[in-house]
C-alpha cells in the first residue's frame, strides 16, 4: 500500500485534531466564550476534583493533578469541543474499589526495606504506633498501585483506538450505562458515610458490600463524632438548596452556576484553620498538600497481571460515557466526533495522568453541560481552565490543608443526585421498550448487590440475552395502505391502514440469518395455513409465539409481499430458508414478491 504526501498529512491531522481547528481560530468570535467557559468550568472543577481524589482512595491533590493534565492532553487529541475530560464519580469509585481489592490481596506489597526492618521491633511499639505504620504502608501501597493501574488503563484504550475498535462501546447501551451508574452511585454515596459520621469503616468485599457496610455502621453508631455530623449536616443544608436554585434560575444566571462548592470549601477551611477543628473536635482533615506540579513516576509492571481485568472495565466504561456525552453535544451543535480518535485521546489523557500522579478520568455529563452552557466554542476553553488550575496548584494548594474531609464528602454526596435521578427515566423506558427496562433493572440490582465489576458483566450478559430474544421472537407485522397514499403501516397500530384486497403484505423486521430461521419457517407455515383456512372463524397466529400477528380469516389472499426494506444482510442459511419459503408459497398456489430488497442481497439470492 503506497502512502503519498496527502495521505501523510491526513494521518497527522487525524492524529492531532488541534491542527484542524487552531489555525482557523477566530479570536473575536470564539475567545470571549472560551474564556468564560474555561473559568466557569475551573471553578466547578476545583472542589469536585479534590473530592473525587478522596473517593478514588488516594489524596485529594491527586484529583487536582487529574484536573490539570487530562483536559490539557485532551485539547490536543480530542475531537469534541464540549466534553469535559477530568475526574468522574463512577470512574473514581471503580478505581478506588480496584485499588482496595489489590491492597487487600497483596498486604505486604508496600513494605519497603525500612518498614520490613522495623517489623522486628514492633513488640516495643504502642498500638497507636502500629496502627499508624499500617496506615502509612497501606496508603503508600494505594498510591503505588494507583499509578500502575492508571498506566494500564490507557494501554487498552490506545490499542483499541489504533485498531479502530471503538465500536465495542455499542455493547454498553444507554439503559445499561444508566442502570450501572445509578447502582454505582449507591457505592459513591455509601463511601462518604464514614467521613460524615467520623467512623473509620472498612471497605467491604462483594457480594452484598453495601449491606455489610451499613450493618457495620449501625453496629458502631455509638462511635459517631458529633462534630463531624453537625459539620456535614450544615454543609449539605447549604449546598443542596443552592444547587437547586442554580438549576432553576440557570437562564437568569446566564448559564453560569453559583460556585457554592468553592465557597463552602473556602469557608470551612478558614473555620477549620482558626478553630483547629482537627485537634479540638477530632475532625479529619485533608492534611499537608504539596505546592507545584509533580514529577513523573514510572509504574510497577509486576502489579499489572493482578490489575488487568479492573483496568479493562475502567477503560471501556470511561470510553462509553465519554463518547455518549461527545455525541450528545456534537449533534446539538452540528459537528462530528471520531469515536476511535476519542478512544485514543482518552487513553493518552489517562497515560499523562498516570505519569504525573493523577488518577482515572472520563467525560462527565454534568461538567460538560456547564462547559457548553457557559459559552464554550472550542477546546481552547480547556487551556483557560488548566491555567486557573495551575495557579491553584502553584500558590493556593498548601492553604487547603485544614480542609475537613467531611466537606469534600458532602460535595460528592450532593453531586451524585444527578445519577440517582436517572431512576425517573424508568416509566418512560418501560413504555418504549420492555427489554431496555429489564436491562436497566438487571444491571442496577447486580451492581448494587454484587459489586461494580461483576454487576457490569451481568449487565452486558443481560443485554446480549435481550438481543438473542429479539432475534428469536421478532415483531412480525401485517401492513396496510393509508388511503390513496403509497404509505403502508402496521394494521394493528394504524386504524386507517387497510389491507390491499387479495394481497398480504408482511414485514419481517430482521435480516434473515441462522438465528431467526425458525421464526421465518413458522411464519411461512402459518401463512400457508391461513391461505388454506381463510374461511375458518379462528384467527391464525403468525410467528409461532404470543407476539406474532393474526391473520384476518375474512381476508382471503392470493399474493404475499415481503417488505425487505430492513434487510441489510443474509447469510447462507437465511438464503436457503427464503428460497424454500418461496417454493412452499408457490406450491400452495400463492404468488410471492420480495419488495425493497437491496441489490447485492438479491444478486446473491438469485445465484
């Protein structure tokens, strides 16, 4: 295969989408919106990034590193103008669960030579010193395994992107993703309870981890820190109503949300520093936060075999959510995105975060909506946002050390409200498609009871099962003409649709192949039976199942027309079945026509 200069240029421009929009950037037309959008997004991103760092099981500052490096990388490689690529609650939860599972299975992985040598003298240590040492080792292990896992996630995404395998996201349908994220939101919410009550709850193992967590909570309820409860209640009472008002009066606020989260962080940090909440009332605080940008770190490849499955789950879920958000805004603003390039861009963003002490990232709908509604025109708004984040990292970060962790937990708990509200979609989904409703419920229940990883697998298996059921029991319909028009519709759904005298128009909605051959054969048998018994009084059920169509016994027919407009392929078994059906119809005295069939299928069928 020969590649000329045009091919090379096309490849470079496809690899670096920034080269396609930056040379045409209009300062007058785009810069004002990008400045406002970038600053607004940064104001929202700062408190949430700190909170999601805590949710991921690492330090809050690691969330800030993610908020800086992921959108900066995405600016060069991403094709969506409005996707906000940064920390995301569900991805942070999956990351935290994977890290906790790894640390539990490898309790001595973090032991350095120094900590190993100190084990011989542990008999002289007090209980508190032992606990502090164990917590220190566990924290180091979490951070070390985090970097290894985050650098493993993009290997899946980049490899899939290079191989043009972005289509794998189709196996995560919208109902499945909604059920999954709603179930995961229960874990996100529950993970914050320990900070609000001041009780150090252990992360429980699946299955029934949620039930075990709340049993432990109520068993140890007497250990509650009253000061943390009061602080948490006040924080939620301030956050929740203002968030609702921000949504209600969005137009009057010119789509710029009230920065209540940032204000709450500033106020609680100032109060904590002046009153010394940690020393006087035992309120857990963030602690020392380094200033500046981190240096690169290399992963420990020996951890990868144990983290492989978790990395793949995070990679696929993160990509599916990011692409769905990107497609939503691309359709709204009339431009296109490349799923394969998005997969590659997300993978490189993850890789940058892993190298510079961040954690997993994805496109979040809520912050992408803030970014779009505040006037963003291009990806340059992410550069503006990163400049604001950089200033915080360089000059403001250390000042946040007295920040109570309960404040960050309340921010997370209030923000998962949007995920819980997905339950309100269920009545609409039930009315549209019972299969999608079943996938939603199955995925939600599986995630809630069995955990996010097993629940996701069960959801995908359930989705594939519904595909098989739809193939096995297709919705076969009889068509009738609408008046003098050339339109033909289902006679059961359209009262004005009337069958053509002597002609039976049948729509088989799927392409004939080995999976639905039995449905086709049953349709043929019932059609011939209806032809021979058209004078009978008992309706004939077509399709061999309760979902089949019923022939009107008063309507005799001599011709059958198959509506083939929905047939896009036909395998050898499908061809053999259709040929046999045509022979059977002719043998029963029926004329048969295949209407609106694609030429290439017709060519192969007539060979």
